[in-house]
């Protein structure tokens, strides 16, 4: 599904990757593990076309990610970033904004679907009328997760999505993503709910190898 | 009603007025004497030169010369404005100039043809004078507009990228920033429209009245000018943003970091 092929990447003259290769197969649940600065988020940035490698290729669903295919890639990947400040949007307005993006017009952002997900992730419905900036970190994380699910994509890139959640919700959220067989999920996380799950493969960025 | 001329001798009395700030600066050690006198000197020389120049411009009243002079005015205005911008001049010079020239000419021609109904639409008195008014007032708004657009995009890079990842086109993701920067560019003009005549008598009106026209004529011109400024500002800001975006975004829809003079200081 996602393939990094001999990637070379620098950041501010510091080499992040040199001849880095990794393949993530369709339906796999993968956790990227490692200290900050090892390029975990850069791996997401490469798929999403936010950064380009100095050399090497990123393949998405068999096709190289380039300036033409990138728009298609972005329409097929759900990305949840670490705490993005959205600005002065009410939660419901934010959902409308995302639903209003042209390529998302066929998606179901209906009230019923939204409420169902709000219930699952234990958010009260009156949160919809609140400003996103007034929410707690954990609430914001769940709103971003709900948006990613509403997008109905099959590939998920999750950057520390369970970090601000309580123990119960961490488990529930991780299981929610791991449990869907058809979803390809790549998660950057240090949480045991991901790392200790037997259905998850862990890639250690320090050793640049799969953890056994 | 003829305007009373100021004789050269009388003008010297005007310069005598400068003694007030000079003495005050000397007494209070304001350090303003040198900059004040240099600026007054520059102003006098520039105005004398432009006075002579305009005299001949009005005398010849040649369409091509008038047109070229307005182009020169736009060029000078664009250069002085982009010096105040936080973006690299090379990236924005051509788009700013083209959109500015387009907006200015479009509005002036509309006004000259349909409103004032000039027989000679390149008439120096109208072309040059109206052009100067439009330039002076909408250029600042234009620069505020593009500066705000790119600066806020840069500061909000994480959110912008996130919106791209949600499937948005470059245009969709940038639209909120475009909206905000155009609003900001037009804000001062809209605000001054609401208070004009009460808080301040605009220079245009003062000039027309001193020139011997009745206040009724002066207000009609003033209304025309204010609306022209709003229109030319919004056209030029929008065009500039659209025209610079090709050079300022990568083919992946990402804002380039090398468009700012100093990206750490945006």
C-alpha cells in the first residue's frame, strides 16, 4: 500500500534518511517507534507530499507520489496530526468546512453518523456548539479522529492520536483502528495499547528494522 | 471664483513658519532640525520639478506621453511599496505591477468614459490626477493584502497542510486566508468612507474647492474617488494573490519558504 524506496532526506542540512526503505502492506497495522528527530512525522510528510525526498521514491498503491498523483493520494489518506490549532471554528462548523471540500462532497457527514461517532468516542453532543480552541487536548484529539473516520478513507496516518486520552479511551481508540481488517493503519505512538497489541507490527526507526 | 495665487514672496513666509519646529527642536533637543530641513528641501525641489513637468504635460496633453507617465507613476509606487513588504521583491514585483496597472487603468477608463464622459480619455488633468489618487490610496492596501496572505499562511502552515490532507485543493485550503487578507486590505478605506467629511476634509475636496469649484462638484468627485479606490484595491489585491501563487507555491501545493526576505522573522 505504502512503499518507501531508497529514500534520502535532509532537514536543515542534517541527514534524516539515507537509503531508507520500508514497505507497508494493505491491511497492516504498523506502529512507528523511536525518539523525536528520527523522522517519524517526515515519513507521513513524504506520503502526503508535504516534503519531497532528495532521492528515492515513495509509492502509494503502486504509483509513485509526484506532483500529479499527490492530489489523488491526499483524497485517499486520512491524516490525523498532533494537536493542530484549527482557529476560530465551532466543532460543527469545522465538520461543515471539511464536508464542504469539493472532493468530499459524496461523503456522509450527516447528523446521525456524527452523533454515532461522538457517542463512541465519549464526547457529549453539546460539544458541537463549542469553539475548538476551547476544548481540552483529549477532546480535540477525538474531534480530529472523528473527522478522519468521516472521510471514509482506507489508509490512516495517525500521529500520536491517543497521547492525551485516558486509559480506557486509549484502548478503545487503538482497538477501533486495529479491528478494521480492510484499513491500513500507520500510527506514531508510544502507547502500550498499540505496541502490545498482537495484531500490530512495530517498526523501530532507531534500528531501521521491524521489531520481533 | 479664481484661486488666489501665492506669490514667491508669500511662499517665503510659509518657509518662515518652519522656524517654529526648528526652534522647538533646538530648545527641546528633539534632533529634528536636520531631517526636517532635508525633507522640506527635497519636497520643494521635487514639487518644483513636478510642477514644471505637469505644466508641460497639461500643455502638450499628448495621449501617449500621459499614458507613459502614468505607467512611470505606477512603477515608482510599486517599487516604494514592495520595499515595505516582507517578501522578496523578485517574487512579487511583476505580479504587483501587472495587477496594479490593470486595476488602475480599468477603473480610470471606466470613470473617464462613463462618469466624467471625457471626449479625450487620456486627458492629462484627469488621467494623471485620478491615477495619482488611486495609486496613493490603494497601493498600501494591496501590500497589506498580499503580505497578510502569505504571512498568515506561513504561520498557519500546519493547519494549511492538514486541510490539504483532507482532500482540499490548494485554492480551497488557501481561501480562508485570502478572505481575511482582502478584508484587511479594504478595512481602512471602508472605515474612512464612513467618517469622511465629518472627521476630515479629504485632500481631493480641498483641492477642488480651492481650485474654484463649488462644494457640490467637489463632493461628487470625492464620492467617485472613494468608490474607485475600493474597486481598484479589491481588484489589485485579488489579482496579485492569484498571480503570485504560481511562483509562491510548489506543484505539491506547499508554500515555498524562500519567498520571504527573512523567513524566521515573518
